[in-house]
C-alpha cells in the first residue's frame, strides 16, 4: 500500500514538471509570421474616391408632399319631414344637375293643407273687400253728418282686422307650401350620386341621425388636402401674395391634374409642426376621386446663387452633416454644411463655397487628413495599380450602377454605406441585373 502511494506521488510530480518546462530555444516568445509593416503599408495607401466640383445654380423651390383628394362639396341628403317614399328618381352613380328632383314623398296631405290655406286666403280677401266697401259707404254718410265719428271708427277697425286676418292667412298658405316642398328632395348642386338605399314605399323620418337617402359629391372642380412643414410657410405666403400658387398633383395611375392653392389654415398644428393647405383642381375628366392618394408638387419661388451638389456627397455623423473637401496635397478635410433643401437627388447647402473639389463617393473610410486618389465614375479598378490591381470594392468605394437613382434622396443621404449597398442589391435583384452591390 505504501509503495503504491509513493508511485502516485512521483507521477504527479513528473506531470507538473512537464507542464512547466520551457520549449527549446532562447526562451523568447515566437514572433508573428505576418510582416510588421503590412498594416502600416495598408493604412498609408490612398483611398480611391470619386470627386466633383461644387457650382452655383438658380434653384426653384419645389415642394413635394403627400396629400389626399377631397371633395369641395359633399352632402348626405335626408328627409326634412316624416313620410313615405313615392318615387326614386335617381340612379346610383349617376351625374345629377343642380335642382334635379331625386326623391318624392307622399304629398296628398300636404296638398290638401295647401288648398285649405288657399281657401282661407280667399275668404280673408273677401272679408277685407266687404269691410272696405262698408267703410267707404259710411265715410260718405259721415260727411253728411248721418252717422257719428265713433260709428265711423268702428268701420275702420273692421277693415284693419280684415287686413290682419288676410296677412295671417297668407302666412299659413306660405307655410303649407314650404311643407309641401319637403316632399320633393332635390340636388343642392351638380354632382355624382352615391349608393341609394331608399326604395318606394319605405317610411322615412326626419332627423340628423336618420339614415341618409343618398350622398351627393361634387366631382368637378375637386380639391386636394395636404400639410406643409412650418418652415415652408413664409415662402408659400410670399408666393401667394404675388400670384396664385400653381400646383401639380400626380395620382397613382400616372395621371396629373393642375390647380392652384385655395386655402391655408389659420394656425400651425403644434403637435406636428405643419400647416394644412387645400388646393382646387380641374377634374373635368373625372380622373380624381375623393379619398385617393396624391403626390402634390408646388413651386413657391427660387433660391439664387445656391451651392448645389449631389445629395449622396453629404455625410451624416453625430455632430451634424459634412462633406469632405479635397485639398491641394490630395488630402481631405471635413467641412460642416447645412442642408437647405433637397430636390431631384441634389442638395442645396450652406457653409460651402463654389468651385471646390469635394468627395462624391467613397467617403465611408475617410478621416480628416486622409490621402485620396481619384477615379472616374463607373471605373471598376483601382487606379493606383495597373491592369492586375484589385477591384475598387477592396477599398470599399461605393459606385452606383447605371440607371440607378435613389427613390428617397434624404433617406439615401443619411444611410450608411452598408445600407446603400443593400438598397442597390435589392434594386439589382428586382431588375435581374448582375453586379456587385459594392460597386
């Protein structure tokens, strides 16, 4: 037993000694097989980028917003009195004229009331005629002193009473005529009739909560409602003060309608920071329908001598927006800019002079002071090397394929290069084109 314990202890000691033994050599750690200067050499390689020069333009201020088509006149027609529908004279979806009779109600009782009122008026007129003849006869007698002045005053009172009774009878007749008119439901304006749920013989009741007989919508002219950011309000008001502001509305079926701004809300919505605007559109062809989605485009002036560059040249970082300016020694410096407006994939910026060379594409790995080498748009090779050079994608240069334009310039300008590559890849997949999204 003692000998086994001794052997076990000896084995443990040998194992510990083997673990702590240094490998053969000088005792120094082995050096890495990669050359120490490779990283430095890569870091000093000029970054391949595309460049352009800034320039001045007169830029029209074109506002593009989403809106919806709205009816300028729309009404739900209801009965103004209780009754039974006699005739339905309108067809669902038909165009109706102003004043056209759409429904009639049972008017027999109302017609009888009108005749009764007419008879009362005739009786009152006869009574007044008799009273006036009596007064005239007695005025002649009073002049001859055959009757007293008090008796003459009595006849004058009878005339006045008859005149009052006639006026009252005429008012009753007018009231019954108005009531009878409620049995004929007419179109208050020209428009298109909607769904008709009423049928002859149906009982209808008056009241705002009762079912509508039909909805009437004016189709021409028609309106579009949209909201503009608060910052665009001064320009819109200035443009409207000089001339009507023209707008163009694009519908989903590529149809365009023209019109002009007709209404600007009196207050800015504090919750959204927008102002509501309406415009009046020509819709003689009935191309627009209420509730339809619309893309609104309106011009509110222009910016003279504006510095313009492609929106993709503007870089977003946590401290704001900037562009990289190429200096004479082929290095870049970061220039903060303020984007005033984006239109047609172009950005109008402040804080940048004209005729400066800036980085258009390939700015994702740049830092102030980085060396750059310029490549032409569409080149797929690194100009630093020769025919056997690596593709530009090795330097992460983002080159747009032919025919590609961002749908949303603001979103494109704020997207990272990885997001841009994903967008390009989806665009190429939808069109079945080949190519690397990195180029």
